């Protein structure tokens, strides 16, 4: 758990430095760890996928897989669709541009969900 917390701090610092690709890889490592070592659909997965999506969008890369993962894992963890309400602050506090924040929230609003 301590290693995970250090990786979160590292990913956040990388984002503040604008080192998007390295931050994205760190968020992906965090998500992989959560998938393998945490209970299914742990809330951490939604957080890590959200931050990975923001990094991908900053790099002008396709973030759709991360957006979908964030929303679906959140829905499975909590059983109802309140992602935007719960993660609005997470996105607002992230170290990305305002345009990226808008792009993420727009993508999240238009993301088709599968059950």
C-alpha cells in the first residue's frame, strides 16, 4: 500500500511538471496493480483511469478506453450512475488544462455504458 501511495504522489508530480507520458505510464501501473491486488472494481481503479484519461487527452491521444474504464468501474463499484457528480472535483483539481477537463467531462457524458 505504501508503494501505491508513493506512485500516486509520483504521478501527480509528473502531471504538475507536464510530463504527461510518464504520468500516464504511472497511472497505468497503478491501475494494473489495483486490478491484480485489490477487490474487483475497487474505487481506486476509477480514480487511476480518470487520471490516465486526463494525461492521454493532454497528449492529444485517444483517451476513450480510459474514460470508459473509469465510468464502468465506478458504476460497478457503486451500482448507479453518479460518476460525474462524484468525480467533478477530482477532474477540477487535476493538473491539466481547462480544455482537457472539458474534453474529459464531455467524453464521460457521452460514453456508452454496458452492463
